[in-house]
């Protein structure tokens, strides 16, 4: 029974997110087909885990690698050369082979192939959740927060693959470069794991961890923009200035909003983790209650400022468009 609830906690958040994207796309394939790709994603996760174990067993036989892997440089090299390529490669294969088969029979839309990518990535996430929860190396809350991360990693090559497969049945003047898009995903994957590891090191390397959640927000924004593109919807414009000076000002506002909004989410994440570690009686201590409330309000204010900047940039772009 305990294993059943473990699997339930591992699978439920990715499945809910998959249903959310399924409901958002009006031309989505059947839910049953998406669930099939979800299973392919989970299988690809186990394949990636096995390949990673084999590769790391071999490279750990070198004394020089065992020394360098303890450093932050070693962490970065491991992510770029081992973890990122293996995981993104397995996910791509899990999308490419069945999509190629279905494309020959049904002439799929780009939005369908992009949803297949999301389904595989979420299946991969479910498998990863199960591993972490089974070995008790992460909490349910930690894993739930990271539910969309693999989908955000795979979005560039998923978009490129969607247009490439469509180009085989329709004449298109432009298709994105799949190897370059895949490499983009590998770098993003490695960078996220690198930033999430930097908090273990002393300052100033510790401060790199504050770039993690802003980077998450940017990747989520990219995923949403690519989803709009495959549905042939107009992208959401934030940078709309006519002069170089104005565009640089708007780009600065975007970076500022990402830092504020991302770290507001990060602050709330840490707040919830702290709250979960307290007993019910400790929560109502005057000092503890005031600390929790003040941290919550501070992060909420940062988030509202970031949202205000976003709304301002959207409003400015719309006003210039309709002039």
C-alpha cells in the first residue's frame, strides 16, 4: 500500500499538468495517445537512468575524474557531458520514433508533436519523482514544484522536431535546426542542475543559486511562447521600443522582473519548506509567526512588482501596435 501511494504522489502532479496542456490546445490529439507518450517518457527515464549508471561507472574508474567531480567545475562538466545529453537524448528518441510512425499515418499538426514532447517530458518527470521519493532524497512538495522542469528543458527541440516532421508533408521555407535546439536543451538542463548545486559551496559561489528560479521563469516563458507558435497564435510581445535606448530600457526591465519574480517564488518555496519543518505548536510562537508573515509579505510584494512590470511592458507593446 505504501508503494502504491508513492507511485500516486509521483505520477499525479505530471498527469495534472498534462491534462492542463491538453485542455489548452484546441487541436490536441486524443488524451489516450498523450498518455501513451507519457508512458514512453517514463520508460525513457529508466533507460536514461541505466545509461547514466553505466557511463558514470566507467568514467569514475579514472582517478583524475574522481578528484575533479568534487569541485563546481566537475559538477558543470558532469551535467554538460553526461547527465544532460543522456536525459535529453532519451526523451528525444521517445518522441521521435512514435511521432514519425504516427506522422506517416495521420499527418500530425505541429501542436500535436509539441504536446507529445510535453507528455514524454512529464512521463520522464514521473519516473524521476518515483526514484527520488522511493529513496527519500526529496519531499513531495520539492518534486511537485519541479513538475514542469523537464518540459521546459525539452521545449526547444520539441518545437524544432514539430516543424521538421511537418516539413516532410508540407512545403515549409524554414525549419529550426534540430541538433542546435537539442544542444540548447542540454545546456539549459546542465545550467539548472549547476545552479541548484551551487548553494552547497561558500560565497561568492553560493549566490549563483539566486539565478535558479529567475531562469525557471524565463524557461517557462519560452515554453509558453513556443506553444503559441505551434498553434499559430501571435507571440506575446514585451520588447517593443522603436529606439535602441528604449529597447535596452525594456530589456533591463525584463531582467529585473525575472530576478524579482523568480526569487519571490524561491522565497515562498523556502518559506513553505521551513513551515513544513515546524510543529503545530511552534508555528504559533509570536516570533515564528511574525517571521513567517513578514517573509510571506516581502516575497508577495516582490512578486507583485514583477507582475506590474510585466503588465506595463505588455500594455506598452499593445499601445504601440494599435497606434
